[in-house]
C-alpha cells in the first residue's frame, strides 16, 4: 500500500510542536511494517533544508487568484529519515524560515495543498491513501472529492488526524477564488460559522477521522472551539489512536545528547550523572528534587499560572526543591519566569527558548516533569519522561489521562490532579516531594516506568488496520 502523509511540520525538518514528532516517526514505523509510506511538507528556508540535498521531481505553476507562482516538488536525496521526504517549494510564499504566524498563512498553505495534488496527478503510481494532519492540510479531502481538476483522485481514501482542534485555519469566503473550480453547490462542505473552515471541511470530507488519544476524541465532543456538534455528528467515522514515541531517538541507553547513557539497571548512576551535569550548568543543588517544565508557554499548557505556582512553592519553608524551565511563548509569562531567577537563585532557573539537546538532558536528569495542561490532545513529553525514568506530574486530561496513573491507584507511577489551578498544581508538587523523601519507593517507581512501552509499534499497526479497512471498501 502506498501511503502519503501531508503535514506542515515534520521532525527533524521543521518543528513547532508535537505534530512534527508524530509525522517524523509514524511513517518510519509504518515502513518497517512493510508499507510504502512517504511525507510531503512545505519547503522552508531553514537549517535542515539548507544543509541537505534535494532533487526536483515535479514543477508546475499555481494560480492564487490573479497571481501565479512557480512551484516545485523536491525529493530529499538522503534516506536517513527512514522514509521518502518530499518538500513543496513555492518562492514568494513558502520560502521563509518560520512555519507559521505570517499574515498570508491562508495563501501559503492553500498553495501548498494545491501543488501537492497537482503532483499526485502526474505520478505514475498514485497514492492509495492520503493521510492529512491538522487544518493546514484540511482542504485536501474536499479538493480531492469535489474539485474538477482532481476528479481522478476522488476514489482515493483520505484520513484526517486532529492533533489540536483549537486551531482551525478559518478564513473569509472572499478568498474562495483561490480554490480550483468546483460545483458551488458543495460550498457547504467548506463552511462553518459563516467562514471557510479547513478543519471542519476535513472532518466532513475525510473518509476517516482520528484523534491522537482516545480521551481527546471524547473531550472534543464537549470542547472543540465551536466544532463540538460536528465532531459528535461524525463520531461514526472517528477513532482515537494514542500517539507513540520514536524509541530510537528517545533512548537513554544510546542518546548522544545526554551526559551519561543508562538503562533500567543502571538508572541510579545514570540519572545522578545527568542531574549533576544539569545542576552544575544551571547553578542548582543536586541533592534536592529537581522539577522541570518543558514546552510552549501558552494558555493551553497552563503557562500563565506557572510564575505563581513556582513562587508559591519556592516561598514554602517546608519545601526544599529545584525548578528548571525550558520553553518560550507568551512574552509576559517569559518575563515573569525570568524575574523569579534573582529572587530564588540556587533553587530556580530558566532557559527561554528551545534547545533540543537541553530537552533530552532535562528528561534524563530531572526527577519530576510538570504538565499542568488545560488542553493536551495526546502529549509526548510525559512519554519521553517515562522513558528516561522521570516521574510525570500531570493534569488528567486528554492523552495525559490515558498514559499516567496516579501513585495512589493500583499500579500507579505518576501524580495526577483534576484541574489546572495554582492550588492543585502546588498540592501535586508537595505530594511529589513526599514521594521523593521515600527513596526506596521513589527508585522502585522510577525503574518501573522505564519498562513502559510507548513506542510507535502498536499505534502504527492500528493506523495500518484503519487504512486497510478503507482500501478494502474501495
């Protein structure tokens, strides 16, 4: 079966969030199962693309209203990713360093989708299934099924995976002239709340819908930024498949980014070495429990509460702990977090920005990972933490609910709280401090969680079974 994933992000080519990790891993594991899987994404002017060699496999001209753009599809010459990678290069639209947040994002991603479909028309062997990821590729199922130009693709099954339904890519019908010609009676498939909504269109037009965890699928029917009714209505073609992690990249036994490699039998010395390295780098005391936050400083992650949470904990005379932050996002939150450094020197530090190597070191050296998320469709950080023997402290939502069991429950190994509040988050940290004092139990749990399997093997198989159910119908 020839499967093509279409996405705005793919690690290590371009990463903003967890979407990139999924698209960078799932195809590799599907290929290992014997399927022909590839990825198509935009070509950005970033370090990865500048440092790698591509060959042109297709050229075309894309009309966006009265403007025409030269467009080409490039194939990565290296096979190092574990799957073929194709990038769509459109000078004037996609030739920028950042992935998102440009005023013409609508035009950028619509042109990307049209170029991808134009290329499909010229392939000797057409894809047998197209897997779209989030709203940036959400118009493809509509265009494949309704646009006259792509009529030959109308019988090709399409799957939509919703990684985050908060972002839907809405834009005005005034931009309808960017679309390839179609019967205007089908415009209702594009519309939601009187706008063109790419995510809603994909939910309506894709043959199957998946979310990145079973709990997130249920939660979306009650909270999906306006799409609740639609998702409930389409529940018959929807399923929740929990993401996995790439256990080749995230392996403490071989990870080149950490200070000392370790496995479950050498966890004590391995964690100690990485913790010493981190604490030395950030002027923290390695004798104290180390709590870390790794992620985007945005409302979905409960970020605006972090300064108050940390100040409350650090001022508590009964607690003696270290806190280290790696993240970026809301500028006011960044400022507040940085301000705490002078007041709590020796117990608290931050790295505002993103550093892939530092994130690996933090998973390897930390004792606890904080995830007080308001929204967490799946969450990968808690899985990385488990893999590296770091206990997650999470709000029970979405994929966090599906992957972390509280220590007070049978077989529990993490610490859970029900709401994203300062009070509940600080109480959870205090429980963690209590667990840390019981080193025998703490070390037993730490060793236990390294055995939990969150590899892509199971999820990749689940997706293949879903694909096969569609191609057998076709």
